[in-house]
C-alpha cells in the first residue's frame, strides 16, 4: 500500500501527464486519510449524541448530516469534529444549536398542490366511508402540512369526525405548529398553492393577518393533537386511517427507512392510506409488498391486509 | 483513473449541456451527474430533453439510486442532490445554498467524499458563483477541473468565479469540452493499463 503513490508518481511523470503531478498525488493520499479520520469522528459524534441526549441520527443518510455538522464546525471555528464532541458532551446549549442545524424544517402549505388534488379525488371518497377517522402527520415540522389537511377535511365535511395527530422530534418546530402563526411573506405562495390544490373557498377564510403574520383560524386546531414522537426510536401509538409522512424519509438511510415503513404498517388499519413525499418511494423497501399504489406519481399507497413481513 | 464527472450549469445551461453530452458515445465509461439551476416547478423536462438529444441515457436522479457508469443523472428541481460514500444518491430539501436548490457546491462537495481524487468537475455557463467552492475543493483533493471558456458562455459569471477561485486544469470553448473529456479519459485509462 505504502509505496503505491511512488509507483504512480514515476508512471505519471514519465508520461508527462497534466493530470497528476507526483506531489499533488501524494498530498491527495494524505488528504484521504484525513477523510477517513473524519468519518470515524462523525460516527463517534453521532454515538455520543445518542448516548447522551437520546436523539438517534446514526441511521440518517450520511452526506447531509455530515454537511450540517461541518457547517457548525466552521461556524464555531473548531479544528475538528472530536473537539466539537467535547463541547457537545459538556454543554447542553451547544447540543441544542447542533440539533437545530441537523433538523431541516423546510415546509409550506399545500406543498405539491397536485398531491392534494389527488388526495381529494382518490382518498377523500374512501375516507368518507368511515364514521370516525384518525390521521397521523409524522414529521409535521412547523405544521403547514397539518393545517392544509385540516382545511381539506373541513371543506369535505370530514373534520368533525377526525382526530389528527401531528408529531415531530423537533420541539421548537412543534411549538410553532401549535401556535399556527406563519410569516406573512409566505402568504402569496400559500394562497396560490391552495388554489392549485383545488381549494373550494377563499384561502383568506382560514386566517387573520396583520402586517407581519398570518394567524390560522382556531377552529382548524380543535381536533389536532401536537406531540413529540421520534420515528427512529419511538413506536406505535394508535391505529390510523391515514398516515402522512412527507419529505422526512429522504433523510434516512435504507435501514431506518425500513424501520419506519414497518412502523407505519403496524400503525395503519387494513386499507389505511400512506402518503409520502414526491421524491420518496416504498418500492425499494422491505415493506414494498405490503402496500399497493393508489396514485403512483403522488406516492399515495394503501396498506394491504395481512402482515407480509 | 477517473470514476465520475460532476457538472454545474445555470443560465444558458441547456444548450451548453447538449453540446457537451452530445459529443459523448453511448458507451461512455463514467457516470455523469448534473446540477442545472431550474425553476422550482419545472418537473423532469430537462432530463427528457437531454435524453432525446444525446446518445447517453439521461435520467432524473432518484433518492437512494445506485450510481452507474454510462448514465447521466440530473438533479430534480427544488431538491439538493448529494452523493453518498456508497455511491448512491440522497436528496434533501434544506434551504437553498447561494440562492440555489439544487446547489452545484453541495453536489460537488459530497461527490468528493465519494470519489476523492477520481472526480472531474466541470463548470458551464451561469449568472452566479455557485460551484466555485466546489471546484476549489475538488482541486484540493487532487481531482480535475474543467471550466467553459467565459467568452463562449451565455452567462460568464459562473465560469469566471470558478476560474478566480482556484487553479483550474483547463478552460475550454464549449464545443471542445466533450471531445476533450473523451481524450482525457482514454489517456488515463491507457495509463492505468500501462
Ligand atoms: C423537511 S421537513 C418536512 C415537513 C413536512 N412533512 C413537509 O413535507 O412539508 C422534515 C421534518 O422531519 C422531522 N424529523 C426528522 N427526523 C425525524 C425523526 N426521527 N422523527 C420525527 N421527525 C423527524 C424534522 O424535525 C422536520 O420537521
């Protein structure tokens, strides 16, 4: 192994290569070792977070997590991840900052309007057959998705017989969701989304606004229960007719995705619906056979009868 | 020997990409991964158009998809495209970086972790400076960087920024990038067989 760079150096130098100069190549070798070390540090850091604070990021997709952690590292001028780990273990406030870095809460009302159109067309008629409904928003972030669903349920006459559970692991996001107050700068887009999603009324019926913020109507909140739930570590808490978990699974690796699909399977009634993000798919997971497509492009699935795994 | 190519393009990118990819044969030996800045709601039309215009197979990158040689992958609009070390894709919807999502810098930076010094980065036309950090990191790692000659770019800010950011390997007119890639890869292959 050790003399490989030298062999390459001679070869490439003889060929007058513009691609590699020997010196650069050797420097690159050293850099590679640094990257290996960094990966070890990253693993240790995630382990430390789990052991000390109980948040389990160990099975998240690595590239994004790494980017986020390095972002904090540069911002607070640490020389390496190990140095950061020390602070993490001894300063809760530092962990809280890092936790905020690691959670991506980007969301909007009626995100992907075509999804909501499909939901109204293909899922709502089925939901109308039930006398009582339970809906779970897993990874609801600051709640825009939950209020969007509440509006649809209201317009379809289903709201009063529905219990909505809105969960996230990020307590700050949940708090915002509970408040139901959003920045006015987003209003134009939300209104456009509502219309594209086939909204039946005027979007302004559902909020009051001042010059800074939009406050969602209280009546939308009546049947929503906001609570803390971590998909990586927590379990089933009820039998749902519909689970919505959009743009959360993309942050997980295959293993964790499998765990969460299994959790959703166990949390759904037979024929219950599962809605995931437009760039996510159940088709390569272990639970693939346990769900059938309802609207393929919009990633709306339905749980089949007997457990298959 | 190189193992992957990453390309960043913005304003005027469609024409530039067509030119580069159009010069490559269907049995091109490396995967090519592209971030082209697009309108967030533009769907998958870019992949479709490029697919009809070049011999290589072009598709939108899927979450967790394994990266395969000879296929051109395009980032979906409104998501960042990241390369994992096991050479699969991840997507994220985190905030735009330098106003861009997908971001060229994010793709390049994560591709470096997966491909180390076996990566070729290419910056094409664009009216911002996305990608300049990415090419700097590729050079630091010992990879190879090609930039479209600003005079041949519909918008020259992005190539200019890349050239200013680091010592790039080649600055080429758009119509020479494809042929140059073929030559570069054949050279490095011959060297590996030597
Ligand atoms: C990008 S947001 C998606 C919000 C919304 N579902 C949407 O599609 O607009 C991802 C959310 O998933 C949450 N999340 C990430 N990992 C989680 C976990 N292990 N358990 C519960 N929520 C998680 C984050 O806190 C964040 O609020």
